[in-house]
C-alpha cells in the first residue's frame, strides 16, 4: 500500500533573497552614534543651562516688572519704551564708546607692532610671548587693585611721578577724562599681549619668500611692515577689531572694581552700559528693566560690529 509523505515546503528562492529580522532605528542609532553623542553631551547640557536658558529668560523678563521677590507683573513694552528715552542709558553708551576708542585703537596698533617684532630673529622669543600673554590670564580684580594704586588721587604712583617732575597732580579717579583714561589703560594692559599672539600666528602664515624678495629689492623694515604685513594680515586684523569691539562695549569689571561705585564714579564718568545694567538689576532690584538694558546692549554691539566690518572692508577695497 502506497503512502504519501508530507513535507514542509522549502523556502522560496525565486527572489534570490532570504528574509531577515529587521533592526529598529533606535538600535542602529545606539550602536553607531550613542557613545559619540554621550561624549559631547556635557557641553550642550551646560550650554543649555548656563547659556540658552538665561538668554530665553532675559527675553521673557524684559516684559515683566520684577524686583526678584514679589510676583512678576507683565508690563508689555513699557521697559523698552522707557529705555529709548533714558538719558542715563545714552550717557553710558557715550562713556563706553569713548573708553572703547581710546583703548582699542592704541591696543591693536601696539599689538601689531609687538607681533611684528616677535616675528623677527630675536633671542628668547618664547619668554617674551609668555610675558605678553600673562596679563590676559591675570585676575581682573587684582589688576584693578594695582591700577587703583597707580592712578590714586592722593598717593598714586602716577601722581607721585608727576609731583617729582614738577607737574601738578591730576585727579585721575575724580575727573571725567581721568576716569576714562584709567579704565582704558587697564584694557590696553590686559589685551595687548592677547592680540599680539593672534597677530603673530597670522604673521607666521605669511611666506618668508615675500620678505626676502622685498629685501632684495631694497625694502626697509617700514616698507615690509606697510606693504606686506598689513595687507596680508587684513583678515586677522578684521577678526581682532570685531572681537575687540564686542569685548570693549561690554566693559564692566574694570570700571566697577576700580571705582568701587556702581554709578560710575563722580559725574557718572565711568558708567558703562554693562555697569548700568548691573546697577539697575542688582543694586536697584529692577530685574525687568535690567533685562531690557541687556537687549539694548545687544543691539548696540551688533550695530557697531557691523559698522566696523563695513568700514574695514571698504577701506581694503
């Protein structure tokens, strides 16, 4: 008697492929990229907490009236309407711009000359580079204390020198221009070496063949500096001007520590924009108006940075 065997049908090979279990997208992501994302996550978490959140909260706070304790009161655009009519805010802008001009221009010019000298054949160049950069990493509070002893009205070193030379003493920390010069001197002393190192890095990217060919043609040191160094350093100079503008318009610690007065000293001569923000927010407890001042400073910095960028590009053309 014949029997019929029952067998399991073989998998079809007509398509030439065998179906395999699929891997979820999350599993693929975890296997390939999770370790990399976790390694860079601390930076973004810190930026979110200490960078992005304060910016967003300041935008919200600018529309509120808040003293830091009582409930917030929504006031709409009132803070900004008062800001555009605040004479003291405009005075702080003028003070900041004056300090920026009398500090940034000499600072960048001196930094360029120092970098050009350091790029020459000079013994102990590394020691000079370290010495020029040290002021930038020195505590600004310590710097302000030292400069306070230099520019002191009664027992300052600078007035002692003037008296020794037979000149009249100057009220550096009580006169309008004296305060601005003292603050600008601190900025110059602190940031000249930093910008000199940046210029030096740009100088080292310039081929030596250009200098050698110019020397063969009889070019002197001034011609090398004017006709080769400055034109080829234009992108670096533009970078330092923009960064110096952003930093110079946010001067705070120099003025606050040197004068020990949140109102900017006698006649508000040292009242900068950021110092005015500090005074309104953390001394007068007007946090909403302080946030509005912060956004006003942001606009001023953007405007002057773009203006500097346009002027330098037009001058280069």
